[in-house]
């Protein structure tokens, strides 16, 4: 059996107990079904320590015994796996054109998913959406509400400040609004993250992150964002703004637009289609484009690939990622077209670079930010992190 560790190791340092529980949980998640002997091997913990840890995890209902391994000499060892019903989490992605909410089990399975196409939702609309749908999830019985680890919220930075088309004049209220107030009435721990960073976290835990430990996730939504994962750790930067490629300026000689996301975004795509005479197209309608509209959408992918090429070349030179993943609400067909054009551009324009990471369609796309948001409570309570060994709170 090939054991997958991603650098997992236990410790005898202070706070090591909590860290060792988290490391063991992650090792089980990545390698289940797995025995205690194998867990001790990949974590570096002693067999007695592993026995104590797994006993506690079993009592807490976070793992289960799946049966004894057959076909080996001696007493067959008991195999362990994550209990999908051991914990649950809710993730909500608030964007300028929609709100998405998911409920995940402890294995990352989606137990509930709700999407509403709401343009520039105001705080009271978000509060109503969350309360109404949380009650629907509770009534459905698909989630044990007593085992919810918390609610994660993913939304773009500068949510109320960026001047996208059709933005209401009072939308700036989001810049001073206390987001936690929206969820205070539900007695749930709240974790807030930038939507692109949340999407990168989701991709790392449940997508291509199983094979790529260092990557950039490019999130194409109403705006454009990027989430960076380095050596298996999400990186936000000194001011929490790493990966914000959408704000990169565009040279005036090349485009009338000011920033990259003015073109490379759903807003930019819709503006491009409208300028070509194709108005009133929805996100759902993008999946069914035909004829002249489809051709015009492909023209947009060429422009987007042209503008994205240089920032991605810089990322290749500065970060040396294993891959660049492109996801978001852009239909798969258009993502694939964008990826193909980027591959050609990067090959020609980046010929002098010693390393060029492949650009791929993300495994998690449309719901990546919501799923990444739902992982935040799990990360805080159950998953290993560098902060788990710090004396100060993460």
C-alpha cells in the first residue's frame, strides 16, 4: 500500500496533543482504509501514542472501524476510516451575481446545495437567504445540526467598492458592514475568507491538490481573483491580498479597460457580448451558446488568454508552481478554450523561462468558493496547520 503523507508528522512539542490528533485525522482521510501500524509509520508517532489517539477519535465519532484486513500473517489488523457523519460544515459564497450555499459532511460530500441568482445582493437579502436555507437543511435531516463545526463565508475583497457594471449606488454599504452580524443569530462559529483563496483551499482538499502542492487558482466569476497555495499551505500575503491578479492594470495602448478583471471576468464577457449586439444573456445561457454568439464568446477567450498570459508568466518566474488551475462560473467549454489558448501563448511568449507550469481546468469550478468556505471550520477544528504548533491563536 502506498501511503500518502503530504509531509504529515507528529510532534512531542507543547500543544502536540492537538496537533497529533489533526495529523492523524488527515492521514486517515488521505489513506483510508488504514491501520494503526501504518498511521504510526507515516506520522512518526509511537504505536502506544497512535493507539491512544485513535481511541479518542473513535469515541468522538470522527473515525470508524471498517473491518479487519485479510490476507496477512498474524492477527488481522483493524482498518480505520473517516466517519462521514462525524462532523458537518456549511459554506456560503456571496458574489455580485449569485449566492451559493453548500453543506458538507466530514468526507467533503455535498449533502445540500442551494444557488440563487441575485444581482448585487444587499446584506438583508444575504441574511434572508442564509436563514431560510439553513432551516431547510435542518428540516431535511441530511445534516446533524449538533455536529456542525461552523459556517464559512467566501466573498471577493473590496466587495462593495469595485465598480462593476450595474452596481447599485448603495452597494458600498458592504465596505463598512460587519459580516458576522448576518450569522450571529444562529450561534455558529463564523470563518471569513476571500473567495479566490477559498476556492484554492477547496481545490487543494478535494480537487487537484491531491497531486499538486504548489499552485495558483484563477477564479473567474463576476470579477477575477487568484488563490495561492505553496507547499500545501494557503498563502494570503502580508496584507491578505496575494493572488489578486484582477487588479493588475492593462496598458492603455492595448485596451480601453483599466484593470485585468474588466476583461477577464463574467462581467467582461457579458460586456463583450453586449458590444457585439448580444444582450440579456445569463450565466445559465452561457452553457448553451450557439452560432454567432458562441463564436463571439470564443473571441473573448482569445482576448482573455492574451491578457492573462503575462501575469501567469510572472507567476511562473516568481513562484514556480506545479500548475495553474482555472475555475469559477465560466462554463467548462469556455474554460477549455481559454486553457488551450493560454498554453499556446505561454509556450511562445515564455520560451525563455526555465519552467512553465501547465494551465488546467480546475477540478472544482462552479462551487469551488462555497466548498472552500465550508472547509474553513474543518480546518480550524480538525485539520493540521503550521498554526497548530504556535502558542498564539491562529
